[in-house]
C-alpha cells in the first residue's frame, strides 16, 4: 500500500517536471555531473532507438509500422532518457491504452539492462501511474511475464483476488 500512497506525496527521486511533457529523476551520485535521467510523454520516438532498447532486453522484434501505430493509438506514452551533455539516449519506455474514463492497461515496460536494478523501472512505473491517476483513471491493469511478476507485486499490483477473469483469443 505504501507504493500507492507515495504516488500522491512528494518523492525524493522525482523532481518537478520542467514542462507538461517532461519529468526527471535524480541520477546516482556516481554518475557524471552533467548526466540526468528524464521522462518524456512526447510520442515522436525514433522507432529504431526503441527497437534497439527492446533488442537489449531480448524482446522479439515487431514490425515497426505496427509499433508506430500502437504508439499513435496509445492513451499515454512515457519514454525515459539519459542526457549526458548534449547527447540523449533512450533507456526506458512504457505505454498505456485506455477507455479514457475508468480503465487503463499498461504495456511494453522496458528498461535498458545497463539501467536495471537502479530504481528506474520503479520510477518509470510511478510516473506512468501518477499520470494515469491525474486523468482520473481508477482501474490500472497490466500483463506480466512470470519473471517480472514480483517486480510488479512490489509496486502494489496484485493478481485478481477473485481469480482469473481475463480471457484471451488468439488466431489459429
């Protein structure tokens, strides 16, 4: 429950967003002084950079035209960037679809392996959820591969307490 409460209180790792489309997190003290990590909700993401990020974590390749369409039709897109001097690098990504009233589903949460286990996945999720809650979305769901279930459980997500309600249809 502490995770959900922290979405509505000040956090030491989140900084005030410089604009509506950006937010930041502090970088570890060992990082170069001109390095910062920031969020963006700008959908103009280089699809090849996104493909490289997904490759780095071992995800299967998807047709870029479909990835572009998924981003365009998402309710919210959040990317995470490392800024070193004047260069930027995509290090995290996630998106959510929604009915724009009650429900949202989080998809494609990815953090570059070089940036995992540093709290940045948690920061990305907190930022994403905070943005969804600010749009009055009250029911947030996601699908998780078995090896990341504990990550989401530690963020306050729980399996359906009434049993599995989800059903899937796949083409033959």
